[in-house]
C-alpha cells in the first residue's frame, strides 16, 4: 500500500513539474567582434571604465555635476515612469498570487420571514426564522502543466522590463540634460565671440567714419562697416535667444519653473573626455533598452506556456466549512458543516478560441524576438555613429583651428593695408566675414564634439549593467513604502 502511495506521489510531482513553455533562449543576433570606429584612434580599454552612475563627471564641470542628480529627485517625467514601474511590480505580485491557495472567510447574519402560502411550506415551520452562517472557503489549483508558474514568470519578466524602461528613461533624461547644458555653454562661447566681434566692428566702423569725415574714403566704406556691425549685433541677439531657450529646457528637466531658474553665463574650455567603447558583446549587457526587450521576449515565451496549458485539464481542490444556525450562538459542534473535493475542468468545445490564443502567443513571441534583434542592431549603429562623429569632428576641429589662425592673419593684413590706403574696405569686410565664420565654425565643432561624447556615453548604456535589473523577488515586491 505504501509503495502505491509512493508511486502516486511521484507521478503527481512529475506532473506538477511539467512546463509547456518552450525552452527559453535569448534571440540570436550577429554580434561583430569589434567596432569599426574603435580603432586605431581609441584606446583598447573595457567599457566598464565608464563611471557607474555619475558618468557626467567625466566632463569636469561642477555646475553639470550639481544639476544631474536633480533628475532623480525633481523630474516629473521620471517620477511618472517610477509610478509605472510600481504598477508593473504590483501586476507581477498579482500574477504570482495564483501560485498560492485562495482562502476567504465569510459571515452572514439575517432574519427572515417566509410566506404563509409558500409552496411546499413544511408545517408547522416558523414564519420568522434566523439564518446565520460563518465559514471559510478555500481553493487551490494544482499546476500540472506549468500554467500558473508561467503566469507568474511572465509577470516577473514584464516587471523587470519595466525596470529597464525606467533606467532607459533616466539615462535619456540625463543625456538630454548634459546635451542642453553643453549646448548652453557652447552658446556662451558664441555670445562671447560675438560680443568681442561687435566691439571690433564698432572700432572698424568708427575708423571708417573718421576717414570719411577726413575725406579720405567714400561713404561706401562707412555703409559696409555699418552693415558688418549691425549684422554682428543681430547675430548676438539671436544667440542670446537660443541660450534662453536652452536655459528654460534645463529648468524643466530639473523640475523647476523657468521663471525662477537661471545659469550665469560662463565660457569654459571643454575637452572631449576619453570614452572607451569596449567590445560589441558588452553592449548586450550595458544597454537598458536591450535588457527591456529581452525581458519582454522571456515574458512572451512564458505566455506561450500559458496558452498551451489551456488545452489540458485543470484540477482545483475546494474546501468549504463553517457553522450554520438559526440562532446567534454559531460555534457549536452540531451546527458545523463542511464540504471538500476536487473540481476538474476540461475544455471540450471552444470554437477555436484556444487555438487562436496559442497562435497569438507564438506570434507575440516572434514579434518580441524580432524587436529585440532590431534594438540590438540599432544599438550597434548608435555606438558607431557617435564614435564616427567624435573622430571626424576632432579632425574637422583641428583643421578649422588652423583656418581661424589663417583668417585672423588675413584680417590683420587687410586692416593694415586699409589704414595705409593700399586697399579698399571691401577687403577688410571680406576678411572680417571669413574670420567670424571660421571662429563660429570652430566653436560649433567643439560643442558638437562634446555632444557626440554624451551621445557615445548614452549609446554605451551610461554605466548601466544588466545586473542592475531587479531579482525575481524584487520584481514582485510592492512599492507601498513610497507613500
């Protein structure tokens, strides 16, 4: 007898260990051995050299270091994403609850009057009677086919995907803040350049007026000098307007009203930090958007198991027990009642519903797998794009600095010759225009190199790692402690 019980228990355990979900494998993506843009201009160091968390510290600016942490505490978009993650964890906890028995306690007290002419009334039954009951109901579904485990697994994976989405938004906002701030400092440099240019053009304009008053030159020189001056002044006003918009954008990112926020102008000599790219295979662990897509694939894989299990019988153990009485004194042994027994459900005819649900689950699995591969390929492209920008902008910046030096020499010579009466003011105007354009372009290249560095950090995951994903237990932990 004990041997039969042992065999039955073993068979039951084997059934409950059954899982109809396909074996999970991360979708395969062709991963290059190295980045095309990584050599030979970049040092061969692992990407783990990136700062964990405060990656913006590489830019060496105290104001930026003060602004970035405010993203976590004051940005409303990030706060909304945190709330969305909390919802995902709550749904994961809800999904995990199916693994446990459902137990309810109930009680009912009522006074009743039955009709005197009630059909089948048993005489001499009381017209007025009490109907009081207290009891417990319990049910537990035995997970023969892994349906409940897959429901819970899908919930956990979805919550982990939401956590990765939160990390993606945090990184995106941090990068956006760094981009706006560096652009603002680039605008400060342009403002300083245009301020100095306006001062130089004012002196040139004064010179032409004196020469015109001395009947040395015609009014044509004066009008040309005035045109240069007014154009530079207009460019300065336009640059100040652009800076104001950047300042307002930064205020919103750090959760402050634009009216109460300001950043004093300051020209800073930025240098592009060294951002090692590591190897492409590292990117699969370092990008939160890739981790989010992979977790969705796992959730879809578990959902296939749920859909397949729906074709098989479902066995539920049910228990109902308590006390019934017409009096208030319920808890007496003679008033006890109970019922216990299994309930079996087997789909017989569903009109194709289960087959459609299974087909949809497989379609979702293919969709999430293709999305994952697409995101990985775009991630490789992001790194290559930003690395290429850094390299090419560095070359362009060097060439443009040489151009600035040459343009300055041309202007100095043109001014000297003009003062000597050896050339017309048109030569000066041409030289002034060429110099200003070269200087503005050189500053633009410097700023764009900074922005490309931010873009590369973002493309590499900003120091994030897949190990930062919450564990299965953390993914189902409720976040009520926030309130």
